[in-house]
């Protein structure tokens, strides 16, 4: 797994030794960031289920201004911190241990709003539904921000609140990626 382009282009990220973390495949990540394009420059990004930090660090490499990583796993947070150090991105990154839905709700209560939030949780465990529910009651996205969901193609996207619009959905084999616009 590597950073595809930008200031850390080609840098190999540390990956887990176990299969508890499922990093986003390079081809899926490349397609995702081709869709986002230059909107990532200067953006405030939330990586809800950070894993290795792959999506957040690709955002940083492409010009995002600030990245907040959330994960419950000590091992994942160790990987995230190691990869942030490899990229020399410490000044622009915040790492928080805890449940992604609870932390997202807390950040919203503090008035924090993000331009992009990546939601790439363990598949088929109800996490996407929980994040969409949090977004509806405690918006953590800025108006015009995007929740980008990576999920199993067999796990349907939950019903979206009226303030959200599914603007694009793509399938890559067994993986589905949805771009959800928060109109706020």
C-alpha cells in the first residue's frame, strides 16, 4: 500500500500483520481521488475508521489542510501514527481513539465541520447506518461536504436523511463506494 500522488507520492505505508484491518485497494483509492479531484486542496478531512490512515494520508498528500483520524483499535492507531510520521505530516494531523460515531458526534457538538469524511468501516456490521444517523442529528460535515462510504457491494446503503443526496455510486468488484453530499 502506497501514497499514489502528491507531496508523499510513492511512499509505502506500514500495513497490519493481521487481517483485522482491510486497507482500501490502490485502484479503488485512485478512482475515489480522481472523482474528488482538486476539491481536496485546503480541505478539512475526517477519517472515521482510520485503520492504517491510508485515505486520510492520501488526502494530506494531495493538499488537504487538516486530517482527523479516528479508530478504536490500539494497533490501528499505532499504524496511523507510524504512517503520519513516515509522511512527516504530524503538524496537520490529529489522532483520536474511540468509537467513530461517538467521536463524530462529539466533534459536531464542538462545532467542528469537515469538507470530507471517509467512512470505510469493517463491512456488514452496521457502522455505515450509525454514521448516517449521527450525521443527521449532529452534522459533522460543512454545507456542501461529502461523506464518502466504502462498503460491501452486498451491504445496502441505509436510507439517507433529506439533507443528504447520493451524488455518485460506483462498484469495484465486491466493493461499493458512495459519494453523499451534505446540503446542510
